[in-house]
C-alpha cells in the first residue's frame, strides 16, 4: 500500500482522478474554498493485488471512493471467505461505520486480476457534527448527505432487484423523502436522519450474508 496526500500530486492529475466522484465535482462548482477543504481532508491510496483496504472489525472515520481498479468485498477475513460483492470505479464504500457508529462489517481487498487499485480516502468526521457550521458549511453538508442518501438507496435497490421476495425488499421505499424547503438546515437534518435509517437497513441486508455488527438494532416495521 502506498499513501499520498493530494497536495503531493499535481493538480491536473488530481482533477483527472476526481472526475469519477460526483460529490467533488459538485462542491467544486459550488464553492472553490469548500472544495479545497475536501481535498485537504483526503488522501490517495494505491493497493497491490490482494492487499486489504478495509478489515472487518476496524474502527475509523474514513469514507472511500474507488478511483481505479476493482475491489472484492468479503464478510469474513480469512482465506476461505465468501465473496459477496465488488466495488467498481466511482462507487462509495465504508460509509456505514460513520453513519451508525459501528465497526466495519466486511473486509475489502484489491482484486488479484488488477495490477493496482487506487482509492480516495476522505476523513468523513468533517461531516459528523450535523449542527456545527464551522469550516464545512451547510451547502457542502447538503451536497454530502444528498450524495450519501442517493448511494444508499441505490445499493438497497440493487439488493431488492436480486431478492424481490425478501422481507426487506421494499423496506427502504417506506423511508420518506424530504418534501420541505430545499437548501435549509431543515433539509440537512432530514437527510441526516434518512441516511442513518437507510444505513441501518443496509446493515440488515448485510446480516443476511452473515455480517451483523455488535449491539445492532434493526429498523422497526411501520
């Protein structure tokens, strides 16, 4: 594994890498200073085949975006662990731990069939205090949580499409969308609540594959 702060890479190369991440593109368009703050909170990691990117049971605040290559997701951290999913360029992963305050529920490794895999890691703790409007402003937090909610709903829809008859298949569709005034702290709090609920639903799906974290409480039925 090799780690580099974005400040150590040429700006042109950084811009090229970040084209696959909609969040960074949007924040750059909205506010150049906020964009720089995101860059300062981020590093690029390069992994060789079979290297571990995330390990089940770890605790940290990093949110990950795959830039190049492909990653394999395993529930267990062993040689005989069952492959449950892949991460492809542009996808976000590692967001559940930050949202629900649980250890990592899966082990993620660089695919052996790719010469290298490149990952952007961003310290998501800059978004964790929903009521603090210090360095990261409301507009950027809204962009972040809209992105998080979108990605979680997409992952849940993938599970639904694969298991249409499962008891969890339609549960995420009952989580209400925000219908109030846009671009407000009210919307931010609603998105934050949505993100936490959807994250817990995704963990319920992960439980179906054997990845229940400790002290986890399922989302109650309506």
